[in-house]
C-alpha cells in the first residue's frame, strides 16, 4: 500500500493514441515477433514524489485472423513524467491502440514552505 502523508493529493489523467499502423504499414500491423511502442507522458504539474500511475487500453483494433496478445504498462515513473508502453509479440497484428492513464500522488500545498 502506498501511503500519502499530508493533505494534498493531485490527480491527473489523459488519453493518447499510441499508433495507427494499419494506415501506413507500420511494424505493429505488418511485423512479427516482439514489438514495442513507447511514449513519454509529461505531467502538467509535478508531484512531490513519483505518483501511482494506472494505464489501460481504451481502444484497440486487431486482425481477427491472428491471436490478440498485448501488454500495456507505465514505466520509469518520476515526479514529472512516465513512459507509456504497449507491447505485443508473435503473429499478433495490431492496427491501432488508444490508451488512457490516471496518475495520483502527493503534490505541494500552497501552505508548504521551507526555511533556507
């Protein structure tokens, strides 16, 4: 369990189209084996420590003739950004993917101050 001390919790959310490879013959649609799509998401406001980040697939379009294999995750989470990563493998053909994300964690309060 992650415990957040203090009274200020920041929540940010977003959505991102990760790729649309069927339109231009990209590797997710035409490739085989391990493939990855990685995107850096920068928070509009920084957290005081790395937040908890939840990611999910909100739309995906796959070829019905092949197995649908997918992994989506948040990696390299910091106070200011994270990497949104989609992976597939084998003969899976993915035309396009859209992902949603939600980050929540401690943020500075206007009453926070430090002595120098």
